C-alpha cells in the first residue's frame, strides 16, 4: 500500500485494522502521520496509546481492547506485528512500509487558509519561510489567531508580527539581506527589516559584503573575458554569480552602486549618517535611485 491508497481507504472508510508501518521522509512528515493516525482512530473508535514495542500490547481475548497502539522509533527491524498497531519510524527494510512524504511550505499555507479565513494567502506566504520548516510552531501560531473573529484575524497577525510575538526562530543572516538587495527581492527585504533585531546584521559589515558582491557582479557583467581565476573565486562560484546574480542592474547602475557604497563609509566616519540609519539609507539609495535610472 502507498500513501494514495492509504488516503483513499481512509476517505471511503474501507481501511482495515491490520498492522501498519509509516516511514517518514523528515520531521515535517509527522504532521501527516498524525493526521492519518487520528483519522484511523476515529474510524474504529479507538483511543491512541503510545508504547515502546509490540510486546507491550496485551493479548487477552476476555478483555475488550479499545486502543490504537502507536510505536515511535528511529528504525524498525522487528518481525512481529499486531492488529490496531501503527509503527512510525525513520528507517526500515520492511516492504510493507508506507512512505510519508515531507511537507512543503505551499501545502502548509493552503491548509492554514482553511483555519484562518480572514488572512490572505499572500500574507501567510510572506511569513512561513521565517519558521524554517518548523511547521508545528507555525500551526501553533495559526491556532492562536484562529480563535479570533475572521474580520480581525489579519490585524492580529500584523500585531503579533510587528510586536515580535510570533514564535519562529529565524535563520536569516547578513548574506540573505545582501542577496535580497542584489536580486531586488522586495518581499524578503521587508521581512528581514521587520525582524532585524533577531538577525546578526552589523551595518558596516553589510556595506562591506554588498561592496564585495556588487564588485564581483560588475566585473563579470561588464567584462565578457573575465575568468574565475581573475576574480580569485572558484569556477562554481563564478557560474552561480553569472547565472543567478547578474542582470538585475545595468552596468551604469552597478558603477553608481559601488560609488555609493564607497561613499557611505565616508558619510558615517564624518557623522553625516548614523549607524541606525545606515541600512535603511543603503536600501533606499540602491533600490530607489537605480529604479529611477
């Protein structure tokens, strides 16, 4: 049986109570496993009971057993089996195992829109990446919002986000902000700016990273004969930069950006701009001025 068959037998309630093994692709698969286990328990009107191994299941025909036994383990290698029992593992050689796929962000967002109908899908798309595939935490935050009336759910999400009350732990770093500026990724820039206090982004460090990155891009984009060895980077780095980072700015814009980044340190050094204004200033000048050209 594969997952499509499993889903169909649950939906049409033809599933039997035979021994089953779920093998999970990654941590997010547990959300799917739990949904299937809950539905199976509901169909047979059983209580979920977690055990360590099959030997923990009592075999007494005189006692009515209303439990669905669940075994969670890293690897399943036992030969035994029992009805009304589901093993959830990460690894097994048992050919009966049903592969439970990992979740993707779009699946989680689609499901979440049914729980918080007052929030636009685009808003959830914008924040889910902050959770770094920690979907359990994401769903917990969504559940908090779902208790409010539909008409104010969007407002509640904004308030939680703006006041740093959502429970994600971001993995964004200085490189992500640099890449977002290079690729004119406005949505990512907005998200990072809102959570800047959670990220290790030192303003002058960002200036240096941007200058080095834009200098390399300009060297590749303006000179068709330049090679990886000329720039002291690997062939792989050269290919990635040329394919994915070039073309967002014209040659003239790149030259102006390098002049800007060179001038920023001077402005800071002589007190014409404060450290707290530096990041906003760079983003406005790079994106604003180049878009006007």
